[in-house]
C-alpha cells in the first residue's frame, strides 16, 4: 500500500468514541415491531428479535456485548444493557471495517464468567494511523477499511453459500435417516430409553462447587453450545475449569469411553449429541449435559442416530419447556420408545449413516477451507500491517 508518511498511534476506545449503553428491557416491554433488538450473543449478529421501541435508537455504530462479540451496525437498532455502543463522526461506512477489525482482534478472552464491561472498555486500546503532522489519517483509514471490507464480504458470501449448502445437505440427510430408521415392514420390538440404558447421569454446575475461568483453569467445561456436528468443539468461548473441578464433576458424571452425551438445555442446543470415543480425564461437563451409558445390546452411535430421527423427535420435542431457557427433563427423555434390533442391523445402519454424513462433511470442508484462507488474509493484514507496525 503506497502510503508511507504515517505512524500507528495507540488510542483508548473511551477517549476516541462516544460511548453509551443500551437499556434493560423487561419481556413485557418487547412489543413486536420493526426495530432490531440487539442483545448479547453471536447468533444472528446478536439480533434477538424486532420490536416497537420507545428506547433510544442507534445507527452507524460498533457494538460490543458482554461476551466480547463485536459488530458494525449500519442500520437503526435498539439494544439492552448488555451492549456497549460506540459512535463517532469518524466512524462511517468508509472507515467502519477498519475500526471493526481493530476492536474485534483486541477484544478476546471474554465469556459468561468474565464479561466485557465498562471497566474493560476504559482499558481497551487500539492502533490508529496518524499523519506525520499528528492528525488522524482518514485517507489511509479509508483505504485500509475498503481492503478489509472486500475481504470480509468475500468471506461472508462464502459463509452464506456454506449455510445454504448445509441446509440442503441437512435436509437430504434427515430424509435419508428418517426413511432408514422408520423400520417400516420390519420385525422389531420397542423399549423405552430407560430400559435400553445402564445409567443416565449429569455433569455439575458451579454454584458452591467450583468457579469457572479462575487462575489455573485450563480444562474445558462443556455445555450444549460446545457440541457441533456430533463432536465436542472446544473454542476460545468454551469456559475453563481446574483439574480439581474436573475430578469433582466426574464423581457425579462418571465419564468413560462410549458414553453418549445429550444436551438437555439451551436455545437451539437441546438435543445436540456427541459420543465420547476415548475419555482422557482432561475435561468435564455442565449439569445440563446428560451422560448416557447404553446396555450391551444398544450401540451408542445407533441410539444417537435414532434420537436425531423424526420418530424420536416427535416423542420429545413437545416436552421441551418453552421458557426463556428451553429444557428437556430426564423423565421425558427416558420415556422415548427405541426400536430394539440386532447389533448386526444397528452396525449396518450406523455404517450407512456415517458414510453419508462423511460425504456431506467433505463437501462442507472444501468451502470452509476457502473461508479459512480469507480469514488468514484478514488476520495477517490486521496483525502484521496494523497491530505491529
């Protein structure tokens, strides 16, 4: 980039931007309307719904939520009190992607137990280019922002394609799985899940037992949000616990190989499942995770596929509570009727389904590779050109 007469200056967000917070909204105040309501969370860019708002309406702002999620919002929106709103005359559509990336890349390590608050904003520093005359170099920020915008839009377009492809593949897989596991015209008996298992245990919640993300806490603490594609996916947003907490939880959970995990709680996460193929004792679970040990005549992988099927979902979906935090009781899950077929049949069906799923994941991984390459370009640009200059 041809622009050598500048230097990077460290600035405080609270000094550079106009800072406001959203307003606490009771559920009764959330009257359906057309204004996006922004709350804490990454899903759907943190937009929880659309309301008629008599609260302050923001526009052309960068928001930081309690979990450290950062978004540029070039539209009118309202937000709750878990959102910090940054505005400035220098924050425009021409400069937004520069500031967005600089804030996002320096806003890490926050989660439910270590929330981003005003005290963190006061310490939050980013690098901004200034001219040799010590004035804000808006022309350069425009160029940098435009470059980042094009990279981000390319990534977002690929993400949109990925989502569309996933929806199509998921529907095909669901159709195939539901048809395969319907057992039409096949001779089999049914038993309740309770009759098919040796035990159903749970993890443990912190309460007075232990604390999350304290000094020395490096072991993953798994909840439903950490289950994706039938696997445990540890990320920087996964809470961490100490080894003492891991061992304490396992006195209750008794994790071991070939345990089926079932997420009982959470918006969009009830019913997520994963199988522990090999337990190494270096992580444990929330109380919201059910740990299911099957009898020898039921394969955990077969049970997982069946619990995902329409036949099973029809039995327990209606039992999931509709409150602010959806939850499926143990007693309701244990009543689900499971087809009891031979291990040979179970193995054959699991092999079919895993093979079909693997082909889908291969297609998805190719798109993810392209997205990953763009992410690396963005990371390189921010780290080597902007942060370290």
